[in-house]
C-alpha cells in the first residue's frame, strides 16, 4: 500500500468513529432491525465512520452467520454516508480470512483486527505473519486493535508490524496509558492512523494529537464525543476539559464486565430501543441505571 493510500485512509478515519452496539433481545437473539436507527443517530450526530463487530458490539460473541447478517445490514444502513470499519475478533489467521470472505460486496474502508486472544501468545514474527496474511488475502487496510491484556503489543511491536506489513495503516490503542499513546504518536509515520480506545483519557489523547477515537463512550454519547473532539481541534481546551470531567464522572459508574449493556442503556436514554447484552453478560441493574442517570443528565444538555 502506498503512502498516498495510507494517508487517504487516515483522512477517512479521523474524528469520532463509534463502535456500534449489537442489538439482542432478552434471550440473546440478534435483532438486525435494531441496527439502522442506531446508525442514523450516530451519523446525525456528526461521527466520521461506523465501526461494527468490535468489543462494544460484542463481536466476539457472533456466529459466522450472525456476523455476515449484521455486517450486511450495517453496510446497507450506512449506505456510503460515512466509512464503514469491520471488527475481526478471532483466534486464528484462517478464521480472520474466512470471516472476511463473508463480507464480499460490502463497502469496507478498513478492518479492525485484534492480535489473537486465547491463552497462547505467538511471538512477534508469527504476529507479523498473521497481519501480513490477512492483508495479502483481503487487500483491505488494517487497524491493529491493541486490547488483549495477555497479548499486548508494545509501541515498538506495533510500529514494527506497520513497517513490515504495508496494509497495516494504523492502531487503535486500547490499553496502557498516555505514555504508550505518546510513544506511538512520536514514532509513527506521518501517514499512519493513531486512534485511542481509552475512554477515561479521550481529552488528553486528542490534545496530544491523536487522530480520533473508537471507544465505548463514543458509541454511548456520539454527539458529546464529537463536541469534545471538535473543541480540542479548534483549541477550546476549557470546553474540552469541562466535557472530559463530565465524561469521567459517567465513566466511573460503568462496570467494565457489562460495559456493552451499559452503553445500550445510555443509548436508550437518547431515544433508541432498549436492547440487551448476549448472555452470560449481565443486564444493567437498577442501581447501575440510577448511577448512570445521575451523571448522564449533565451530558445530555451539552
């Protein structure tokens, strides 16, 4: 992939790129018709792309058939209005390539791909081969989704992969701290995409020059997230910090173990239907709802 194409991808994937939630009914069945209203809400609030099949979207829990159905519905609902990024959370190179085969005919801007995430961790050379094979078989730009705690890639690892696999055009940094993100921004090529997935640190990430965010809060509150990104972009750091601390207070009420369920509840408070997590993920409790509502109210009037 040439630098020009990589730079074009970075232009496409800048700003707020929400990982949409996956609508399930109370028994855990996929409800495809729940996707379009959510996508319309996101786009109406000024997001720059739609991401489907990520962690917030419980992509790890989708069967192949469900994955194919959901991605087709998302593609049709997006209808080219913004770029469409597909998440691949898989445990083998073969599964990644075969899942991509289910996407034939869809308008996909990039793939968001995790390192393998089961118990066994490959060495760096095998990880490079994993991403290279996916690129060679799909010819679709790849974002490394650096989120797996026991297969966590260092900044040097990620930069090495990007150097050696031309189709890997960027990184979604979802673990670590601002030092890790700063190291990536310091050493990445100018055309590379550096995105944050760390919800508690969106404002400082944008202030450092991060190109955008794919994170749970951007899906829960797309309009607020866009306002935060735009405030920092135009140098309005007073507004940026104000939004940051309001989001920080809300974030502190959310349990990571049922975070997608919490995001769905927050979306429902903005007019979307209330959908459920896929079991065995727990529902949002009444106590969680009360805490969320308390800190959501100041954000809904921004």
